[in-house]
């Protein structure tokens, strides 16, 4: 094996997903996910550190994000790390690191009126997208209502 780029996170959404669409109409969801670690320091005081992750979900996972995710919801995300660069409006180079989700599982109790959902393994974005790619990945999996247990 020459390399591996895999991330597994369990956390809570920091905001509702933001949905955009490519020129070809493919949905893209973006949201922040907080993961926290806890420990006790030498003086016996409980400490906490929260890390914020930028998550990007494409195609069917973007649709599921729009339907089932909301601020505060606990979710398991599996995907890969991607760092991309762009020029801002002032011509400055900008850089961001994000997690490209390819699997999502809703966790915890669901908010009242919201259905439970599980999104099986799903490859979201193509490998060559610069920001928002207009074409879906070749390994897209069709997810129907029968795939969502509730």
C-alpha cells in the first residue's frame, strides 16, 4: 500500500448545512463539525479541547445532509482530507483544509419530527474537482427510501 487518506469523526454540527449546486446541478453540502477531547491535568482540573472540522458532502450525501442534519445533531462522518488553494477577491492566496465525506451515519436521539437515516458508503466528489466540480464521481450509489431505516 503506497498511501492512505482516511478520516473518521464523531461530533456535533456547529451550524445547519449550507447547500450549493454546481453548474450541472450537483448538490454540495458544507457544514462544520465539532469534536472534543477531555482530560484531567496534573492539578486534577478537567480540561476540554474542541477541534472544528469543515465537512463537504456531494450528491446523495449532500441531499441527505439537507434533509436530516441540523445544528447540534450528532453524526459519524467518514471521508478523506483535502487541502485546496484559491485566490480571494483581493488576489491573496487562501488555503483551507476540509473533510470530503463519503459515509455518514446519524447518531444520538433524533430531534422531534425528524426521521432517522443512515447513508451507506458513498463516494461523493470526483478526485479532480477544483472547488466545485460539475461532474459526479463514477462510483455513485443510488440511495432510495428503502435504504433509510425508520
